[in-house]
C-alpha cells in the first residue's frame, strides 16, 4: 500500500476522544508560548545590532562572530540536546533551556554595561562566549516542543500543526520587534500606585524579556503534559510509525535513537535543504535592522517604516508557516517535498528580484526594500515550518522526534552561522568597494535558495512525491 494512501487513510480514521482537542489546545498553547518567549531572548540582539557595533567599535564581520557563535553553539546543542530530550522528556528539556537563557541574557546585558572600558577584542570574546552559551541553552527548546507535539498530533495533522505552531513561535518575534523600539527610547508603565519609568538603555532588551520567559515557562511546566497518556487520553497513531501505540513512557537507549535516525537517508537530505533555509532566514533576521540603518540612515527607534517592517516581518512569516502546512496536509496529503520544492523556487525568484531592483538606483527605495524583505520572510519561513517541524515529526516518530528535529535543525543553524561571519565578511569587503552596495546582501542569499530547490526536487523525485519517513 502506498505511503500517500496510508496518510489519507489515517486522516479519514482520526477519531479523538471527547475533550481531547480542547486539552491538546491547552497543551499546545502553553508549549508554543514558551517557545515564543525564547524568541524574545533570541531576536533581541538584532534590534540593537547597530548600537552594539557603534558602542564597541565592531565591524560587520565582528558582529557576525557574535551571531555565529550563538548559531553554531545552537547547532551543536540541537544535535546533542535532541538525544537528551528523548531521554528527559519534552517539557523538562524546555525548562532547562528557559532557565539557562534567562541567566545568560541577563549576563549579556550586565557585561555590556560594565565592560565599556575593555578593548574591542576582550569585549568581542566576552559577548561571543555568552551568546554562544545562550545558543546552546536555547537548543533545548525545539527538540522539546517537537517531541511533545509528536505525541499529541497524529501524522495526518502535523502539517497544519507545524503551520500554526510556526505562527505561535513568531509571537515572540512580533513582541520583541514591537516593544524593542520603545525600550530603546525609554518606557513609562502606569500602575495603580504610581508609574514605573524604564530609562533609555539598549541593554533593557536583555533584562526585561527574561522576565516574560520566567513567567510563561513556569505556567507551561505546571500545566502542560509530555504526552496524552499523562492527561488520561489514548491517541491512535499510524501503524507504520515507530512504536506507535506501545509503552509511551519507555525511554529508548541513546544508541538506539542515534542509530535509527542516523540511518535514514532522507533525514540528511532534508537537513541539507534546511541548511539553505538557515542561511536565507538568518541573513534576513540578523541584518535587516543594520541594513536600514547603514544603507538608508533609518534608526529603528525613530523610523516608522523600520518599526512597521519589524512588526510585519514575523506576520508574513506566520502567513507562510500556516499556508505551507495546510497545503501540504490538504492538497498534497502529507507530502512535504513537492511543497518545499515549490517554495524554494519561489523564494529564489523573490531574492533575485530584490537583488536586481534594489541595486538599481532608479527603483531602490526603503519602502521597496521593506516589501521585498517581507516576501523573502514569507517564503523562508514556509520552508522553515514545513521541514523543521512537520518533516522532523514524520521522520522521527513519537519516540525519536526529538533527535530527528535536532539533526535537521542543527543543519539550519550551521547555515545560520554562515549568515553571520560569512555575510559579515562579505559586507565589509564589498559594500564600500562594489557598485552593488548593500544589494550584495541579497545576492549572497540567492545560491542557497537555489540549492534548496534542487535538494527538495531530488526528494520529490526519489520518493515519487510520497510522504517521507526515511
């Protein structure tokens, strides 16, 4: 029987017990909100990137070192912590990551306040080290949330879950992009017995988001459950999914998890495609504030266009996440490769259009740049959602989803690291010496988007469009 037919059959046979969908929604909301709060402590540095560079005399390459340290340590953490998550349990892993990121964000803000007298090299080492440790810590989040939700969602529902979950995690990005500019100019919070005034320091973005993480994670740990059986429900999973309906509390040995997931060729092909997503997605996320500041002289603390762009970038990411999940589930019956291939191809076209238009002074404007960035964000986050979440769940199954997600996501952040030091070095070398100027930023992304297209086309061809489980 074909795999596509299996997915269709499972979808038709899904019958959840009374109250299950509501309880799953509660679980899903708390887990999603926790992971969203991670993003507040992850994307805060991009809001203040020009200020960090100016305060410590860093060039693009040096700032890229700080960002790459975070992303490459995150990559290592994804690989390692995926194994730990399959042993610890999903919400336990997310708690560990949250506690550590709270401590390390506060440390980053404190060091940047106290280290103004240090030389460039010393401050660069300090900030890159703290950010690297924070990257490793946050790598407990994605495997944890994927493992939890693999147990709660049968395969036929995972594409839509991945899409809506992609929407939820963007709430953290929306929050920090919207609140961040106000924290840069100072903030007055009215209370019943007076007001609280927050002074205008960019370090605020490393002190206040951890408070939100602490509150949300506490609620998640109290009320969320690792799998439906803990909440008193039994859920039918596909018969061909690893350990679909056996002892759900059983902890598989690490060597078994590693050998099983690592032996699936499509895990590695999908991971390589996700590497390409990592380059493009992180190239946008890391440099968009710097781009508007350096290319157009627009400060996020004072420019309405930049603030609106910051709010809309994650919203376009939400649209991409939801639409890609729904399309793969409903129109392609759980087949991820055809959808991902089309999305990579569309992304390549958008990036090339942006590069050509914004390198031509007759067309280039800040508004056009904002629109093109939003289109790139839409396509990049579509592949991010469908490959990093839905495909990882399909490939790993409920017992090994943590490690499968870790492997695939680790490759994304290897690519993300390249968007730090690699793109930073490219910008330092070419912006002032080439007629392309900052348009080289877009040309840097295009080859990786094209490679992602080819890799997903191979998966599509190799599997004849069927859903992929290795």
